[in-house]
């Protein structure tokens, strides 16, 4: 009985692996109009994020005391090679 259970479990696992391999080879087809719509939505989200970040930085800078004492700090930039 245990051997039958193990064989059943083994065949189930093999079937799941086979199904996963089949699904991994599928391509996703998207119409150009839907692709362009999603890209424009992503651009809008990125633009809004940059605007909100800019507003938050402006707000934080206005909260600083205006005594003229600042410590400069260099920010490293990411370079793509």
C-alpha cells in the first residue's frame, strides 16, 4: 500500500513538473494598443512618483533651520557599463 501511495505521489509530481515546463515555454502575446496603454500608465506613475518625491524633499528642506550651517555630502551615481 505504501508503495502504491509513493508511486501515485511520484506520478503526480512528474505531471506537475511536466505542466510547469510546458507553461514556461509559452509566450505572452499582447496587442500593441494594450502595450502602449500600459506603457503610458507606467510613465504616468513614474512622473507622479518623481513629483511627490520632489514635493517631499522641498517640504523637508523648508523645515530646516536657516542658520547657514550645512554639511555637504556627495551622492554616488550608478553607472551602467
